[in-house]
């Protein structure tokens, strides 16, 4: 059975086992247990041990990824060894990926495990499609925008527009799910979060990472289809299905919009998301 789309992905620092437990019990579609940026260097070993202990007992149905430290750090090899000992459904979230060779090395070290590369630099953006297609285990692609902003020297979202679209296109070209947006850093600005999500959705993103449980419902609401979108999708599916049965080539909605079969997949995606919201 195909998993429903992940709209909310919640980061939790691995050096706080109490927070890992709370994250696993939250409404987040995916829990991202972080061994990297959220953990201070002198807590890395403790964090890794916490992750192993808690995740070894997590429900097999819970979608989980562990963000490991980069190969250039002294913690990477121990992170990979620990992850290799966890249940196979636990995915590897890989920071600061800049080449397909990094992905192929991890695919060898973690056979059969889903890999989720994060693109966080200009060279990573330029190589996005190569990274997305580097190994069969690549399951998603995403941006890490804090590091990318620093690398590009940009201060606002306008400077990220091309990179965001590049990641959406690369994911689609690699036949991966639409990427989730990078975390919104102001946990108190829910109105700003909602507006940012709507802008990302218009670019082709689906879902978003969160750094606090309070952000989850705002993110989910922003990426779920509206009642009008659901109604239109139902009309598209019904009219196209009827037209194909009748052998009719050109059809239009009541508002005059002409339809073709290429619009059917998008309409069905809307209906799948709507079904997820009611389940």
C-alpha cells in the first residue's frame, strides 16, 4: 500500500530523549531525529545513543528519518554504524550533499535504506538532478535553506526562488515526490509561516519541515486542498473519465477551461490529499 504524502516533518534534537518520545507521539507525518545541527559537539555521542535506544523501540508504522553528520565530521562514521543497526524503515537524512558520489557511498554503507539528501550549497543546487538519481535508494530531495542563504549571500526569499524551483524540477525529473519546504525559523509567526507555505506550494513544494510542534497544523492546513480545489478536481476527473469512455477528445469545465488527460494526474493528487485530511 502506498504511503500517504508527508505534509509535516518534525525535527527533534537527539540529545533530548524526552522530546523524541513527544515527537513520535505528535501529529507529524514524519519525525526527523537530528544528530547534526541541533546537537552541540560535546553531546554528539549521547545524542546518538539516545536515538538508538528510543528508535529501536519505535512503532514500525511510524515514519522516521535520522539526520546524520556530514562525512567531513568526526561523528559521521559512528552515525552511519548506529543507523545501520536500526530497523530498515528508518531513513537516512543526509546534510550538505554536493555530489552523487556521496550518495553512492551511503547507499553502499546502508543497503536497502531510504536516503533523503539535503541540498545546502550552490554546487549542490547545480548538481541536484545528479544527486537525485545517484542511487535507487534516494527517496526524496530537499533544500537546507539556512546554509544555502549563507553560501549565496542572500537575505530574503527572492534570492532563493531559482534554487527552490530547481529542486522542484530535479525531484520531478528523478520521479521523486515533490520536495518538502525547509523549516520556517520563527516559531511564533504562524501567519508568516502560512503565507510562506502558500508561496512554496505555488512553486510545486508539498509539505514542510517544522522545528516546533506548534507549526504542524499551520503547515498541514496550508498544503491541504481547499473545498473549491477538491470540487474542481472531482469535476476534472469525472469529465475526463466520461470523455475517455465516450471517445471524446476536447472537453471543457463549466468555467470554459479546456481539459486534457495531462490534467488528470494533478486532479487525482488533489483528491488523494483531501482523502488524507479526512482520514
